[in-house]
C-alpha cells in the first residue's frame, strides 16, 4: 500500500517544489499540504474503497486551487500555470473519473431504484461540473461520452451533451451526432427536437457572422474602388445567401419537417412549432422566411387555433350553464328533435385508398354495415371455432412467427436438394453443423436466388459454368467432392474386406436326435474373447495398436471381460498397470497378473526342474513352444475337434488355428 501512496505523491512533487519556490505557499503550508495528500492517498488505497474518500480528496484539491488563484491575484503572479495549476486540475479530474467509473450501474433503471440511480449519476455530474468550470473541454467531452455509455436511457443526458459540444466545445459535428443518437431512441422527446433546431440555426448564424467579419477586415486592408466594394458587399450580403443551400436554412427546414411528422399529438405539435418560431425570431433577420413558412403551416392545419383554445381558461360552471331565459324546456326538446345529426363514417380523416388502411379494415369488427349484419356474425366465436379457423390458416402457411412461409409444391428436384441439406455433415465432415431436428423433409420452405458479393469475386464465387439449377447438379460437377467421396468409399470397401467373415456363421446338424450348433471354421488365425478373431500375433504390448491388448499371443480388442481368459484361458487375479505384481506373479503383455506369460503352469518349480515341455519361469513351470518359437493363442479343447471354436455344456472351448498344434500347457505352436 505504501509504495502506491509514495508513487502518487512523487507525481505531485514538482507542484510542491514550485509552490515553495515562487512563495505562493509558505514552507509550513507546503508540509501540511503534503501531509494531507498522504492521508487522502492512504484512504484511497484501502481494501474496501468508498466513494466519499474520492470525493473528499477531490474537494480538498479544489479548495487548494481556489486558494492558489487568490494568492496569484494578491501577489500578481501569473506565471508557471502549467507547472502548478494544470497538474492539480488533472489530478482532481482523475479522482472524479475513477469515482464515477468504479461506483456505477449497468442495468436499466426501474421506478424502485430511481433514487439510487440518481445518486450514482451524481458522481458523473460532479466530474462534468468540475471539468466545465476548469475549462478542460476535451476531458469534459470524454466525460459526457462515458455518461451516455451508462445512462443513455435518460433523454435529457443527450440534450446536455449536445448543448455542451456546440455552445462550449464549438463542435457542431459532435453535437449533431449526439442529437441524432438521442432521436433514434426517443423520437417523441420534444427538447431533443428543440435543441437540434436551435443548433442548426445558431450554426448558420455563426457562419454569417464570420462572413461579415471577414468582409470588414477586407475593407480595411484593401484599397479597391468604391464601386467594386459595393458589388462585393452585395455578393456577401448575409441576408441574400444566393445559391448556398446550407445558408438558406435547408437543414433547419429538414429538422422542422421531421419533427412535425414524428410528433403525433396535435397539442404537442402546436407547442413544438411555437418554440421553433420563438427560436427563429431570436436568431435575426435571416430567418424571416422560415418563420413565415412555419406560421403558414400552423394556420393551414389549425394548430394555432387549438393552442389558443388550450390557453383559454373557462370556468366549469359556464361550460354547463343552459340559457333557459329565452327558450323553454319544451322548445329545447323540440329543437333537439328537429336537428338530425349526420352519421359519421369510419374513414373520416383518412384516405380510403391507402393500402395499409384497407388491410386494417379487412380485420376490423366495427365496419359501416355493422348494424345490418345478422346476429350470428356479430356474436363472438367460440374457442373451438377460432381454433378451426387458425388451423385452416396455419395449414397454408407456417404462421406469423415464420412470416407466413408458404407450403411449396414438392417435386423430385426439390426433394433431392432438401435431402442434401439434411446430409450436409457428410459433405463436409470438418465443418460443424447443427443436428437436424426432424427425420422428415420440411413442408414449408422457399427457394431464393443467390446474389454474389462483389468482395468475394475471386475467393468464394461460382461462375456461370459452375452454377447449376439445383444443389445436386452442383455437387455432381464438383471435382473436389467427387474425389473426396471416392476416397471415403475406397476406405469403407477396404475396411469391409479386411473384416470380411469375422462374424462366425452357425451350422446346424442333427445328431442322435439332438440339435447341436457348431461355429464353422473360417480362414482366420486365432480367437479372442467375445468370439472375436485376429490375425496379428504378438509377444509384447507394443506389437498391437493402442486399442488392442496382447492376449495369449494374439492382438485382441480391449474389452472389460478380457480378464476371464487372460491367463491361458483362465481368470486373471489382478491388473498390473504399474508393471509389477504381488504374490510372485508375472505381468503379462496384456497388463494382467498370471503365473505364466502364456499358457497354464503345472505348479511351482522343483529346485529349478520342470516336466518335459515346460520351463521354470518366475518360480512356476510354464509351457513353451519348441525352439522357443512364438505361441499363438491357447487351446482348451485340445486336438479332439476339427473346429477352432466350439461350445460344450455351455462352456467355451478353444482349439488351435490351422497350421498350429495344441501342446502341453494348452498353448498353440506351429507344426
């Protein structure tokens, strides 16, 4: 914590030195200033940071800045502003920015959190107020941008930011950008339109003032003939703008037209135009034509009369007072019976030829012939009837949620293309596609036309020769896909021929009145558990693939039940993944603990001696092939059968493959 505090104080070290050097502060005051800054810095480095610590430090620096300004006036010292005042202002602005960025909210406000949000936005307001008073316009513009990133749901923030950019920062482009962003979100917010209109008029007024100033300076510096001067003045008259559309207030007229079209309520529209007229009159003589056109618009649409009526204050008693002095009640009744009120049409005030109005009237219930309709049509339909109507409508289209997608007519070409779309995973296995949500072809679909992008002219575009009418034709003419499919087909055929005949076929014979089934011999080398066959001999685990085990001298697929026949056709006691076994057992190539690596043992060795056909290995008499040749599987059935695999009394019996002989220890060796 201390290193961060000292680092912050070292950044202000030139300020302390200059204050002491120019004698704006006494040495004691400088020491107190440093001490107070250190205390505030320690508060900011706490583990739990609080907003009031940042605000207190910033307020203290503001007081120091005010004191420096007073001392400058007393001493009449107006130098070294960049070395004293500017760093302190930037430090204060930095504190406000950190406070506003750390203590903020991201969610849209609700009515319950309104007070809480106002407190959070207060930090941004304090930052903006300080930057505005310190005339740090660039940082103030950035602060308004950060404010709109979080609190853009408040339309008044857009108005504040736009007014600052135009009137304080002198940036009409930034002001227009902020106003247009606000109008996209809040088109019915009247202050945004008023500010936009005012900015456009004030901008034209600035241009005219600058033009007039340039004319005056030109008259003073030049010695042209008086006649020529008069012609120049005529051409640069601020009222006669000539052919310049911008100086003719074209943008202001566009803003006026868009505002009148957007605001819906007539009362608000009249008040808005009244504000526009007031702003235009305050700008000067160059807005006379615009004011006349706006007044003419109000008189044409009767908005001026409505505004005057709204401003009139009539007592409620006068509204309901009936003058019965000159006319009796009976006469009033007779008069009421005589007067016939004209029947109003539904289309009063609307254009009946408008296609949108016609579309709405087709769904309308209260039409002109509503009174003449029979009672059955007027009464509300039941839920069942409405369900039937919706079902009949939905059968023709996919519904409103799918924008009325029609049920297209199915033919052979469309069927083939839809099947290809469903099998798109096969066409490009490297590309991931979402799994189809149905097994049948869709009923509702449409066929569109592909519009090539000009950016993909050389990279991802099909020429006219490659572009076909259907997807199937394009795939049949795509040489890359054809070559890929041929390669895949060749792999499938090769794999099928390699595993051809692996599944044993069953041969039935009748013997002694009982049915016995034998598994016919096929041209394979050895047998694995689970009735699987293998042609690959092995003596170590490295001779087989990672998905296989070296089991009894044969490479067999890895299965959970391989331990049942791992020890010469017998059950293995345990696995030896670490390479060692307990109880004097040996770790076989299949990672199982057995007495012998291959075959069955006859027991322990007798002083290193074993029966004929056996060798003493690891203290057990284990079988081995003559001349130490490699064994190939085990034989639990001996040579009593010509079949390599048979079942007797429900137990699996194994024989040796062709070309091998079953020797002692139930091992298969070459003949």
